């Protein structure tokens, strides 16, 4: 009997993907763990490994195919010489996104419960699980990265997966997906219809998977998240002097944005209520201070994460952001490097933008929009003076963060930016 290979969900937001490349061909003998193909998700290109064993008797979805729905059949395994005929139901996704063994490793989505309801386990790398456990997990949409194994050496067995299924059936505090939160928008005109309507010539630029997901999530955010905005002006002269001294002393190239990331982390440490996310059942307040930084790529916006930013030096933050941004533009980030984060910083100051309000990245509760530093007239000791001033605007989800909490965070951030002595290292 043939075994169907399904399109996996390689990120919490993925509903479809592009099958970029097959790394095997029909007739190849497939062992568990062998890399089958490369799949382009909403944020990265990843290799997918086989869960089952057998001969690859049919490639259902050719390489280069876009819009392949999660949980649809992409190939089939069986015995050598066996033929495969797709069942009508096989092409229609009917279950939740399956968990597969993929490289790089995938972190479990927030709030998913493990086989033991009072514990949370997160794994990285390949999972030790029995073939039957993997099969059940794939069919029932269980993320093996969140299941505690009770077999020898922590191996996941059938009973562990069944226990996980029973626990997640009534699990509270699940974060809503974009598809659940927002009804489908009415379809607008396509490129040709729009051009014909306006009587204009045009060049059609196909939407990348990243841009499609960004569009969907930002639409969800503006439609469902009650934003409010807090703007504060920060004087940068002391920070610029500290930056010049640090760069000279360390022979480094620490940027103003690196200082902003560090100041944001320290302000969140002082005001942990701003480091939070919304669910219908509870507000999730993060213990770690993991800050996403918005990075523009040719395919669209991506937000890699500086984890535990409050514990890192400016030099460490600077090196990490440079590395993350470079790999983001090359589409080489691992899922755990861009999925998650409790707060986002978006900086357009390098483009000369004075002030803007950013759209919150759900399920986060806040995003800080940073403008350019520029010479402005200020009043000091009742006299006019000139200072380098930067405007920042905090976009806030009012369900998560109240006005007073947002104001306390922005006040703490302003104080840190204007008085870098003691933390600018």
C-alpha cells in the first residue's frame, strides 16, 4: 500500500508554499531522514526530510510549483514497481498542518501543549520517534517538537502522540491565525483588468510568498488590532558622543540602531507589561526580552530576532543584527530566528523619514517606529539651543497595553537614549 507524502507546514503562519526543487527522483529508495525536497515558505527556503521509508513511486507536484496547499499530496512512497493513483480526497487539505522532520529545526508554536499538560518541552534538531508515532503525528497534525517522549532515551512512542492529541483538543489560549481572525477579503481586479481600466502600460511583478504573508498579516493587524500611538522626541547628542567613543575604543562600527535596540530592551526590562501578546483567553507576558528588528529584503519585510537583548552588549547586538540582516536578505534564516519575539523595532531614520506610525506585528502588543536624527531648535534653561533630535512612535495594541503602560515605556526609553552613561557598553 502506498504512503502519501504531504506538504508540510514549516511555520505557524504557512498555509501554502512553493515546491522549489526535488532532490530525489522517481525510483529512488528513500530512507527515513533523507532530504526529499526544498520548500520555499513565507520567510525562508528549507529542506524537508522523509518521515517514512520506501521507493519514491510518484512525484505528484513538479518542482517550481507555487501555491501548494499545506497537507496536500506532493509525492508517494511504495514498493518498487508499484503504481500510485491519487484519491480525490487526497488533494484537499483536511487536517491541521502536519509536523515533519525538517532541517533547520522548527520551534513549536506558542501555547501548544505537550503530552504532559503541566510541562512545555522545546527541541532542536532531529526528533527521536518511532515510525508509527511519526505517522500518527503527520496524519493528525501534532508537532513532535512539543511532545515529551516516554520511550527509551526519551524516544517518542505512539502513546505519547495520542496523549498529546487528547491534551490539545481542548487546549486554551491558542493564538489565532490570520485565516481565523480575518474573513477573506473581496477579490479586487487583477493586474490586466486594472491596467485596462486605467488605460496604462504596466510591468507585472509577481507577489513572492513573503510579500503575500506580509500583506495578509498586516491587513489582519489593521482590521483586528485596536492601535493607538505615542510619540516622544529624544535628544541624541550624548548618545552620539558615546557611540563615537565606543567605536574608537573598540575599533568597531556600532550604529545608532544598535543603541536603540539595547535601550528598547532595557526599557522593556523596566516595564515588562509592554513585553506582551494578546489571546482571547489571557494576555501572554514574556519573561525573555526577545526583540524583532524589521529588515527590508527584495521579497518583502522580515523580522529576525535578537534574543535576550537585555543581556547582550552593544558590540554583541551590533554583530548579531548584521549577521541576521545579511542572512535575511539571502533567504537563509532558520525558522527560530524569525518566528516569535515579543516586541519589534522598525527604523526608517536612515532614509531620512522624520516620523511614522508602524503597524503592529501580531500577536505582539507593540512596535516602535524610529525616525531620523536631525538638528532642531530646542529650549534649554529657557533659552533656544540646537540639539540632534529623533522622534520615535510607539504603536500599541490597546487590548494588551494600556495608555499608562505605553507612556511609562516611552518615558523610560527617552531617559535611556538621552543618558547613555552606564549602559553604553
